[in-house]
């Protein structure tokens, strides 16, 4: 089968599984089919990054788009409203859009505001201050957290010590607003589950936690690049999620490619969700589709179907 036709067929099969799954739940007397899942499903805005960058979807329409797909909780990305953190009129529009769509606003993923693990005190303190406005924006939107990065340049121990300082300082500030500061495994040292869990243990604050992502476990890329280049050293993804889950305040279900049965080809979702459940997690698991074989909407629906499939099986 030609690649184009295989991609098209696999996409339809994945989406077909979603449709059949909902039909079965509606009509089958099987208790398993109607059982509630141990977690809830949300949608990360990054799943629509192509449409947003290409202006085919406006940030203010994201909540309604999620709702139209049967998802009623969202995770924002600050890059799509980067200059609006202190614009209360714009934040009011976001609140109205979410309310009209019956969507809960959970968190804001923060990038490009400096390295919280920078060993240079001046640069790290500036990064902490840069995040303050997003703490206030998150509170204004009714979010529970901001997702941050623990990046820095230096040895693992140097960046760890700096990250403990940076995250601790930001978490102290955010605690005054009842906002959590959560760190995602997002490359380099932060994708080493043991390293990140050690950082959490040393910060030792109730509002500082993790956001385990099923797929971001590259700890070294060619040429020392942070993004884009070929991964040459990867941490065990299942071990990493397990190590981070005790500190988890959100979970990200990364998905890229699917087989004809609708399963992710590179990530065992049943194994991942078994790990999540083992840690008594009952919060939201956010869909974050990044693949190219399906459209963004198809990929989101395929990931949603996969979460529902194993969520019900394990509940």
C-alpha cells in the first residue's frame, strides 16, 4: 500500500474507532463500556499549533473548538497570546469564551521567559520575574497552574541547584496567588525523571510539582541543540513518568503516530495509564497531538479515543 493511502486509511480507522466506541457506549449493556474513567480529559492548545501559527484558528476560538470535540477543559500555551498576560480586556474575552463554551481553564504553559535553572543568578532572577505576570494571568483565568521549564546551561548538578533556587523563588511568589508551578519533562536534564524528582524533593513546596509528558524524554540531541535536531540519548519514558508521578499536578498524553488499530505506535498508552493510576492520580490527562500523518483534529480525536479506551479498561 502506498504511504499516502496507508496514512489516510490508518487515520480513518482511528477515527472510526472513536465513532464506534461512542456508539458502543451508548447502546451496549456492558458495564465496562459505560464505566467512568479514573481521570478526566483535557486538551493542550499545542495540539492546534499549526492552525494557530497559520491563522486558521484564533486563540480566542480555541475553547469553543475544544468543546465542539467533546472536550471541556483546556491547557493554554502562552506563545499564542504572548503579549496579553497583563491585558485584562483580552483575558476577559478568554473568560467569556470559555464560559460560553462550558470549558474549564486549567493551566498556562509558559515558554520563552528565561531559564529558571540558569546558574547565573542575575539571569535566573530575571526569568523568575518574567514569570510573575503569568502567575497573575493564570489566577485571573481561574487556572490552577502555570507550566514552566527547568532549563539551564551547566553540569547536571549546577543546573539542579539553580533550578531549586529558581523554582523555589517562583513557587513562593505563586503561593500568594494560590497558583501551582509545575515542571514538564521538556528536554535536556528535565527529561531525566530522577533528576527532576530530585529537584522537586529539594524545593519541597506543596505548590511546586510536575507535569509528566508521555513523550518528551530526549535528554541529548545532536550538536547540543535544545530542539529539532536528532535525539541521540533518550531516557526510559515509562521509568521517567513513574518517577515524576508522585509530584504530578497534571499529565500530558503526547501522541504522534497511530497504527491501524488506533494505538499509538511508539507509546504504550495502556502501560502509561497503568503507571498514572498506580500513583492514585485522578486529575486531568491532557491530549497533546504533535503528529503529521493525521490532521490536527483527526489526531486529537484519535488520542481522545485511545485515552477513553484504556481509561475505561483500567477504571
